[in-house]
C-alpha cells in the first residue's frame, strides 16, 4: 500500500512542477511518471475508441499538461546527467521519440561532457 501512495506522490510532484525546468530528477521519478503516461494514454485511447468523445478541448488541455510536465521532467533528467537540455527535443520527434526517451530514462548521473 505504501508503494502505491509513493507512486502517486511522485506523479503529483511531477505534475505540480510543470513549469520547473531547474533542478534534477532521478531515474525512479522519470520511470514512475513515464509509466503513468503510458497507462493514461492507453486508457484515453480505449475510451475514445469505444465512445465518440465530443469534448476535445478538455482532452487537449489534459494532453498539454501531461506533455509540458514530461518536457520539464526530461530537462531535469538531462541536467542530472550533465547533458545539454536540447537533447530533450528528440523525445518529441516522431521516429526517434521512444528510443530517445528510453535512453534519457536509463542514463546514469554523471559527467558525459
């Protein structure tokens, strides 16, 4: 039960720091939020596939919140690895998004420059 509470505390922390591009983020924080995004995307995809979703503006606002918080998390994660934050743009490119996100999530803290 404590693990579930810590999971949602981490997700809430990332969402509330949507405009915080300073500081650093751990690998645990990154993978916790990434798994949350996968579950939410799958749930919304299943819901919108079954039902004709009319309120697309609410879905757009939620998607914008999730994407901005993920961008801030990627920037903080790259700062922990002492890499340039411009590498985070690769996580939003169509073909290389998933591989680059996995690499960003797996890199260890340290100096790579």
